[in-house]
C-alpha cells in the first residue's frame, strides 16, 4: 500500500494529471488548427500559386532529389499554425497591463 501512496503523492507533487490533460487538449487543438490550415486556408491560397501542384515540386541533382515543394508546404503550415496559435493565445491569455504612476 505504501508504493501506491508514493505514486499518488508523485502524481500530485509534479502535477502529472494536469500535464496529461494539457497534453490531450494540445493534441486536440493541434488537430483543429491543422484542419483549419488544410481545409480552409490552403484552398484559398492554392489558386494564387502558379501550377497548383507546388507541394510536389522537386529539384534533381543527379541521383539526389530535393522535395522543396513539400518543405515549402511544411513551412507555410508552420507559419500559419504559429500565427493562429499566437492570435488565440493573445486573446485567451490577455493580461491586465500594469500602468506606471
């Protein structure tokens, strides 16, 4: 029984349950933002990019194939996701500003 009490104390002391909940919510939020990017924002952006199939674009150097289109797509996804998270965090975590006297 002592080991179980130690385990419960460990969970409470290091706030593991809160961390697990935050992780699960973070995964769900990531899926939500990824869906926003892939299903709402990217379809709006794609027609403005010549060729349309830019995410499959490659550059060959002999036997080396560099998939720069996929990398560019990942960069665009990252920037959009980071911006959306920034805007959400700014609204949700809005703190009262301290004014100087």
